[in-house]
C-alpha cells in the first residue's frame, strides 16, 4: 500500500513538473510575445512622433508660405493700384495737352489766315498803285524797283518769322506737351506754314512782276 502511494505520489510529482514546465514555456512564450509587441509599439510610437514632428514642420512651412503669398499679393495689389492711378493721371494729362494743342493750332491757323488777308490786301494795294502810276504817266516805269520788291519780301518774311516764334514759344511752354501730343498724333502744323509761306511770297512776287 505504501509502495502504491509512493508510485502515485511520484506520478503526481511528474505531472506537476510537466505542468510547471508547460506553464514556464507558456510564460516564456507570452513574455517573448509581449516583448515583441512592446518593441513594435515603441517603434510605432517613435514613427508617430516623427510623423507628428514632420507634420508640424509641414504646417509651419505651409503657414510661412501662405503668409508670404498674402504679403506678395498685398504688395502686388498696391503696385497695381498705383499703376492704375498713374495711367489715369497720364490719360488726364494727355487729354489736357491735346486740348491745349488744338487751341494752339486754332490760334496759329487764325494768325495764318490773318497774315494771308494782309498779304492779299497788300498785293491789291500794290497793284492799284501800279495801275495808278500807269494811268498818270506812260513814261514812268511800270515795274517796281528791285529794292522795293526785296524790302516787301523781307517784311513779309519777318512777319512769318514772328508767327513761327509765337507758335514755337506756345508749344514749348509745356515740355511734355509736344512729346505726348506728337505720340498721339494731335500736333499738326497748318498746311500754309513754312513751304506754304514761301508760296505766298512767290505769289506776291508774281503780282509785283505784273
């Protein structure tokens, strides 16, 4: 009976030892699994921390770029508004210069017309004087002396020079008016100026030769 009990006790001890070995194996397996999970979790936490740091850097960079973009947009808006104001000012100045140019052109044309009237009247008076001389004496020369012709032409040329000086002085009173109006094609000299004036002289000369 004692031997039987010892055998049972030995058997129980063997079973307990096997159970203990099995439990130890399970514990070690669980411990290894937990260690692996902890390492993976630490890696995930590290990756998450790096991701959060990168995300924060990206957010800061995005905010800086956005602020810089808004600043550039505000600066460009100010420059654009200044450019529009400059364009409006230049347009107003151009309209004013065009108006002044037209006024000067009309005044110049009026002076030219007045001079043409004076030339025609002088030629008419000269012709009447020549006819009177012919009627009073056939012995007198019907031709005006050369010096009288030259003197009359010098006086007419001097009057034309005065007209040109007045026109040029009026044009030069505003330094930018001639350039701006010329670019716009607004400054147009009267067709009777310069060459036309010499044609008037030639016409009067022909009247003197009659």
